[in-house]
């Protein structure tokens, strides 16, 4: 009898967001596949979880997927976590889920924090239909994506790192100067901040203090622009 593959969400910065099921699932898993054994080790220690860790990240995902499938087929329960939030969302995980399904292995999600969804629901932008783009490509294809965003009717969610957040907002001032955006910084952490307004206004505010931490950018779609009466910065 095969084991089961669990896709387990963990907090995006606040350990208070760890779910009871996540702790129980990680405690009972034979193996926890994680991106960074040091980071996940800290989480496991905090929640007194003693299961074994297995390194599984972008650079070894293909090769390690085969090993995980063998262990699942041998009857072991395997949990996948990422450094923060939900695996498979701009993080490794998709390949092992697909391989498990191809091999008839049961898969279960243990839901929890996800930066994209948390940012969307506090943005005040339409949530009935949205598009998640993750990180924009750094070079090739970036301009095309920005042009697509300028034409997009749905709310758009982007991830961005501290090194590129200012560059991205500058680009938004050029491509969508009249559309409302929300920059969510350090969600669930002590210095959580939401900067919302037109790209030019957000840029001005961001430049007053050098940006720190992690960011999600939520962008109003064209249809949202027509309806939005929110004025804030
Ligand atoms: N799988 C994760 C999830 O479910 O949200 C996302 C992983 S992705 C590699 C990391 C990016 O998520 C960061 O660069 C940032 O854009 C966003 N992010 C993660 N935690 C965040 C937080 N607490 N506040 C704002 N953005 C966050």
C-alpha cells in the first residue's frame, strides 16, 4: 500500500498562523521535503516536530522527485513544505504532486497561509476573478508581461523581492499610471504595511524610506478602475 503525499502550508512570517492540522501532519509524516533544512528545522523545533527532513528545492527537484515517489510507493507518508506559505505557489512542489498522481499515489492539501491570497483579500480590489503572475521575468519577456498587465481586466497579483520593488513600481508608473495598486509589505509580521494608491503616489512613499522585507503587489484590473472610488495613500 502506497503512502500519502501531503502538501502542507506553513506561516508567511507569523508562527501564530501555523494550523493544528499542519502540526499533526508534519508530526506523523515519515519524511518532510523542504527547500531549506535550516529554516524548516527552526519551524519544526518551535512546534516540537521530530520527523526527518529531506532537501527538495528548485535545483534538485527533478532528481529528488524520483526518490520521493519511490519512498511513497514503498508506503511512507511524505509531507512537502516550503520556506513560507503554500508549496507549489512560486515554490517547488508541482512536480512531486504531478508525479504522485501519475503513480496513483493519494495527495492531500493541508491549507494555510499564502501571501498572494492574503494580499488580495485586504486590497479592496475585486476578488471574483483575479490573475496570479508570481514574479515577473527579470529580463526577457518582462516588457510583454507589463503590456499584458496594462490590458488585463482582472485583478493582478505579483510577487516581488526587496531588490526589485522600486524598479517594478517605476515600470507601473509608466505602463499603468492611472490604475490603483496596493503594495503589501511584511504581511503578518511586526512591520506589516500596506501602501495603496496610484503608482506615482506609491513610488513617492516607497522612496521616503528604503524598502525592507517581502512584498506582494496587487494591481487593479481595467474593469476595477472604472468602479473604484477608493482614495488613499
Ligand atoms: N509559497 C509562498 C506563498 O504561498 O505565498 C510564496 C513563495 S515566493 C518564493 C516568496 C514571495 O512571496 C516573496 O518574495 C514575496 O513576494 C511573497 N511573500 C512571502 N511572504 C510574504 C509576506 N509575509 N509579506 C509580503 N510578501 C510575502
